[in-house]
C-alpha cells in the first residue's frame, strides 16, 4: 500500500508504508535520531548520529534516513534495502 506523507519541511512524499523513516535532526546544539517523533538516540556529533541512524536503517530495511542541516533544512536522504519508493 502506498501512502503520502508530509515531510518535516512540508513537502509531500510518496513511499511504501513498509519503509521505516529515520531522521537525524539538530536539537539544542546536539543531534537526535528519531522515528515517528520518538527520540531513539542523542549525540554530540552529527556524524555519530548519522552512523547510528544508518545502523538502524540497515537493520530494519527497507528504510529511509533523512539528514537535516543545523538550520533544519534537508541535506540528504539515504535509502536502504529494496522496495519501491515513488518519490525521493
């Protein structure tokens, strides 16, 4: 089943409902890894947060990791595993 969701930036995205969505987001000078608004881990360095999110995504494929810049804009999205994604 395909779903349409709004990303944190307000843009519409189509994806398979089976995809886990992880976010690497700035918070008070540090970085959080979240899934469905639940904080999974907190890191002092962005690269540590990105690595943690990547490990989670690899273990729970198919997954998408959205990495934000310090200003909250989207820097990149990484896709893990097989499965159709209609819009990236």
